[in-house]
C-alpha cells in the first residue's frame, strides 16, 4: 500500500518509513505540510500518517485540509509527542481515524496501519456499485455499463477502470495501478502490462475527447483520467463569476 508520512523529525521519518517498508508498504516522507497537500491533491494514496509539529502547516490544519479535499475513506493516523488525553480527543474529533503517542513501538505502528487499511478496504467492499455520470460499475458482478449498455471487460480491465474513475482528475502511477490490481510488486515487465490494460480500457470505454473523457499518459509517471464535460462546466462557472464581479 502507498503511505504518505508527514513530520519534521528526521529520526521518526526514517523509523516509520523503514518499519512500514519492511512490512511491504511503499512510503513517501514529507517535512512540509504544503508539499503533502500538493501530493495528496494530485496522486492516489492508501493512508496518511500526520505529525503535529510541522513548521509551515500544523498537522491539525493538514488534517482539516484532507477531510475537505480527499476521499472520505482515506485513513489518517495522527502521531503526536506527549499528548494529553484531551489532545487525543481533539484530533480524533477533527477527523483522524486513530492516534499514536511517541515514542511509538514499531510493532504497534504496523498493527495500527494494517487495521486502518483493513477497515478502509472493508468499507469499499460494502458498496455494490460505482456511478459516475454516464457510467455504472457493478462492483460485485464485475460488470460495466455506459448509458445502460453493457461493456465487456476482463476482470483486471474492470479493476483498472474502477481505479481510474475512483481517482478521476488525479494522476495514478503505473506502479500503483499494477500493485493495486495485480497485488504484486511492480517490475519493468509488469508496467508494460499496465500500459496494455489501460489501452484496452480506453478503447472499450471510449475514453476519448469526442466522447467527453480524456485518459492520457502522464510522462514518466502513469495515467490520468479527466472528465472534459466537468472541466468545461467548471470553466463556465468561473467565467460567469468573473463577469458578475466586473
């Protein structure tokens, strides 16, 4: 799983990323809150670990940003030093899914992260369908529809499509797509497999500008699916607001 860790303590960042990396997760560390929000706004993540004391943007503020801009099921683990009980209550009420107090036992860290990821995946499994404008994905049956018409997809093509629509307007790395769908660590060969599946999804779902969508490569990284109709409506709303203000 892909985990973002925010803190200004280099020793803690090294410990957390090392422990979780050995547990099979892919970690990226951040020492500035703004840098984390940029990454969260542009990429897909499975879990975020927040520290409270960050120079440019306190952990509490980053937490509020996450709950206002990221998917509701993104788990957040808050880590703080020497917190009083009311501080723990505060961060939990602010939207954190769990809280740890330093010093953190490595085994407990791994167990907490595993529990939060299980809970997040269980919440996704409860949903029986994903709907986005003219598309419907029946998650249990693995069937896709556009405008009521069934579109034949192989199981992994279906999973790639669902990931793209769940993260519309966000770039997804080829490694992330492979590891999320195939449940294995990626290699050069496996990334070419991702390219093949994305190409099939683009063709079968007709994700092209003339049909209102753009599924395009992000150079050196992966792929991004955009809803061109939604972008056009947003631009129209911005123009109207500008006209009114003049």
